[in-house]
């Protein structure tokens, strides 16, 4: 199950977040995008790894967590992460699960439209990828710390495979298809939060964990650029139910890899609080709340130009090809920013640039004010995406701030919140565009978003440990 990092388009369907990572799918012409490239949890990585600056000795034994680099040391580089055998298994399982999500979202949307000829019901399949995320992330988050993590990951993949298998049955009515879609979305944040917490067990809490998270995000963002093409080709060869059968297999492969290739670990807090009381136990920590806000606020505003890409292309009178360029610019910028920060910046440098990059993340949207052409708009989106490199340092802060016994729940809440705010951001963008020109809405987002980010950064700064404040001081 991929991270929060997939998205859904406005006309042509795009993958919605179904366990991952996330993340974030590219929207086709006229479609409403799904998860943004920013901050995505749990959601993501370029298949090609960036060259390492230094490669420290890394233990390859499953279950052994290598030490992270010291704050002032050079970054180990992505190559060092692949030196950990157990991470390689998780990475390959992520690829299979992500493939399942992308193709199943596309195939299910086509299937619902073929059965009903209703654009509303077809688009509803994407909305259902967002709505249950908050429910699963709040009510089921406690499971991530109260049950063995490998069991949770495998069961979530099996639930997704089972739901997709029922979708393949020709007699399955449309209402049941939508319910099954909801079931997949409910378990998605549980899967993503558990996997994120497990990465800290596999890679340690230092720099290797940060780079591992970055790799998964980059994969999810790359899927936004290639997933629709692969799904479209598959649907030319087989009917929608046949494509769904393929995705059921990918979920099963992911479950098998996780079951056989990862170590068995005990539950972190078998007797922890459940339900909303456990959620509040995490949120009582002011530092954790401030960090979550910094994960949630940027994506809330970052999705606006993608959500309005089709209307903006119509406003300036450009072709579908130009629209595709606008849809690709943000994820390409995100991938470039993460690869550069992960490959060439030290952990200390990545920590120093968190707040500057986060606060300026939506400022490039001010370039929309004069209603620019495609080239300048694409530059604005690329620059906004590149500032997403702040998430590497923010990941390190987050895993350091959350007590180990609450780590799974906290990461599940964080990823569920990221998916939810992106849905809210897209809806808000659509409402605003009913009353103002698209370029004005996007430029206004740059102003309002920056003000909100300054407030979130001030709160986060106020919770910093005293020694870090002194160094900045």
C-alpha cells in the first residue's frame, strides 16, 4: 500500500491514496488532483538512486537498525539505505503495492462509469479515497502500536487484495464497489503509519530513516508521472475487471514480501490507550502538535494550482499538452528537491533549512498574479515543489519528538491528516474559483498560505529544545 502520496484527476481519473504516500497522482485534463507532492507521508521514490556522498558501513542483517549519522556529518546518501536488506524488501513491496493502487483506482473509475454512465459516481470513487482516511487515521491509529507491526502490514495488504478480488466478480453491484473502495481507504492510514514507524526500527532514528522515507516519497511522486500511462496501456489490453485482477495480485505479492522478508517485532505498547483517548494522548504533546501542523499546512495550500490546472488552462486558452506540463511541474520539482537534499546536504544542513523552505513553499504562486503563460506557471510550480525538500529535516524532528511507544499512532495520525487536508484544499480551491478568476485564487493562495505557514513556523520554533534555540539565536 503506497504512501500518501497519490492523487486523483478531474476528468481522467487519477489514483487516489489507498495506503500510501503519501501519496499524492497526476491529474489528467479536467480532473481534480489528489495527494500533493508536498510533505507526503505517508507517502514515495525515484527508482534510480542518487549518488551517495559517503557510504558508511551498514548492517544488512534484517532487524538490525544502523546508527544514523551525527548531525554534523556528511549525509550517507541513498545508496547506504539500499545496503540494508530489510529495507530493500520494504521498498520492493512498496512498488508492488503502489502499482496496485494506481491501476485499481483507474480501473475502478472506468468500471463504475461503464456500469452507470454517471460522471458523478465515477468521480465519487476518487472522493472516497479521501473521506475515510480521517476515520481510519483517528479510530484505528491505536492498532499500529498495540499489535505486531508485521502482522498489521500483511493484514492490510490482504484486506486490499480481498476487496479488489470482490470487485472483479461480475455480479458485484456499484454500491458494493464503492463500499469496498471505502474499506481500502480506511485501512490505508493504518498501513502507512505502521510502515513509517517500522522504517525507524529497520533503519534507526537517524539519517538513514530520513533517506528511506524520502525514497518512498520519491517513488510515489514518480508514480504520478508514469502510473496513468501504465494503467492506460493495461486497460487497452484487458477490460477493467481484468486490470483489477492484476492489482489484487500485486497486493498479494506485497503481503508475501513483507511476511517473508521482514523481521517479526513485538507490539510497541500492547496496553496503550485506544480510540480517541489514545489520539489525544499523542496530541497533548505541544511539540508533536506543532510538527504535525508543519506537515499539514503546506499541502493544504500546495494542491490549489493542481486542483485548478484544467480551469487555468482553459482561462489562458492552451492545449491539453500544456495542461500536462502544468500537472507534471510540481511533482518533478518535488523529486528534484528531495534528491538534491538527500544526496548532497548533511543532516545538519537539512535541519537548518526546514523552516525557511517550509515558510516560502507557496510564495512562488505569487507568479500567477499577472496571469502568466504556461512556461512561467510551470516554473512557479517547479519551485514550489522543490521547497518540499524541507520534509527530510522535518522527518528527523518528528521521529525524535515522538515517544517510541506512540510512534505508530503518531505517524498514522500525521499521514491521515496530510491526506485529509489535501482533500479540503482541493475543495476550497474549487469553491474560491467559482467567485474569482483562477489566477487570482492561486496568487491569493500564495499570500494566505505564507501567512499561515509563518504562524505554524512560529509555533514550531517555540517548541524547540533550548540548545537548538541558542544555536539559532
